[in-house]
């Protein structure tokens, strides 16, 4: 038993160490922002949008009223999980758990890091606000077919879309089956046409068959990154914005500072003249003159004005939002050469 304990502790240390290495690489590409989530006494279903600087749950939930954290990783989830969180058999395949280290059962913990784009079910003994400092990300959900998926959404906290609007053009979600956690029980949303998605909250959403649906407004960044990195001789980068909804969408891109108050990346938006020569215009905010039609894609090309960079490195965020209520933050990084 003692050997198993040491093995578990060693495994936890390795996982946390690897996560910190990963975070150090990510923070190299941007500075820190934060996410605030209002927690109610009892059970809560939350969605993490930022990659925490320190992902160790022992530190994130230290001196907080949170005394239990659950998350779910598996290919299949049935209705038996869409009930009271009190009835969850956490040892069942797919469930992972964290308890405070002072609890003897914590030796069986198998949540070693709190990650972005991940939903968690947590229990709190009182109301409070969870503040997580980290790096903004824009990861896409991988739908598990013919199963309930536990997830949240990147939406505007003040004017989010309804579930019906969000999934209006997704065949796998044409018959919406969504559960929201209310008063410590999962409750089916009976009127998704009038139910607004809450930022920072997680839901069970059923996916009928396979799906690659990425939401009404999809942002595709270059390569495998979830940020724009003007490094070395890389002076221009482009990304795509796609309207996956059945209606026209208008969107805006804004350059916003990060919470550290660092110098922002001096950017220009690139367009092409009739003779195919490039035109550079200082970028602070951009709204296309015409809305994106259903299925239409627009390529945005940005260039860094590196001669204006004074510090060794500068960072900020791009805020992308549309008139439906979707919202994303993309980290931008540039260095002086």
C-alpha cells in the first residue's frame, strides 16, 4: 500500500512538472489574463477558458470553499450521469476526481492539473468567485458521437446566443438534448430557443452521430497553434473566419491589451490592390463592410511593424466577436530583432 502511495505521488509530480513546462512554452507567446467564475454553494458545472499559469488543483483551490472536483474523460456517456452529482460513481470509467490533500481519500486523486477547454463539476461549501490567471486559448471541442458531451462555450457574458441559435446549422444537434445543473440536479432544457448559453458554465449536450461542428463562428489559426506568433523573420500571418450558421454574421476584430499592461504588438491589416500589390493599414479594430454569408470564409492577414517595437517582446490579445454573441480571445506575440 505504501509503495502504491509513493508511485501515485511520483506520477502526480511528473504530470504537474510536464504541465508547467507546457505552460512556460505557452506564456512565452503571450501574457496573462484571467477568468472569473461565480460559484454557488453546492454543486456547480464550470468551463475553463484559460490555461492556468499554475494548473495544480492543490494550489488553485487552496483556501477556497471547494472540497470536491470532478471531470469526465471517455468516449461514451449515458443518461445515468445526467442526474444528481451526489450519485456519481466517480470510480466508474471516465470519471476523474480531486479532493483537498488533508482528506485521506486524496491519495486516490487522479486530477493532476486544471486545463483550458475543459468542463468540471465542483462542490463548494459556500458562494464565492473563482479567479483563474492564465493564458487565453481558442481550442475546439472534439465531439464524442452518440453520447452526452460535458462542455462549455466561448460566448459573450453579456449578450450570448441561445442554444438554438448556436446549434442552428448542426445536423448532429438538430434535436437538442441539453442538461443544465440547477439546484444540485441536472435539469433538461426544454426551450433551447429561449435559453441563453452562460459564459463559464458547462452543460451536458447530446451529439447524435459524428460531428465536426465548431460553432456558428469558426476561427482557424495557422498551424497547430492557438495564438499568433510573429517570431524571427515571420512578419505576416493570416487566419480564417468562417460562418457556419444558416444566417449572415457580422463580426469585429479588436486589439486589446492584456492585464499586465505591456506594450501592444504594432499591427497592420493587409489588403491587396487591383494590381495585386499589398496595402498596409494600421490595425486597431476591423469590421468587414459586408456580413459573412452562410458558409462564407474570410481570410484576415496581419503584419507586424517590427521597427516600432521597443522592448524585447510585446504581447496583446485579439478579441473576435459577432452579432450572435460568440466571443474569442487570441493571444498575439512579437519580438524585436
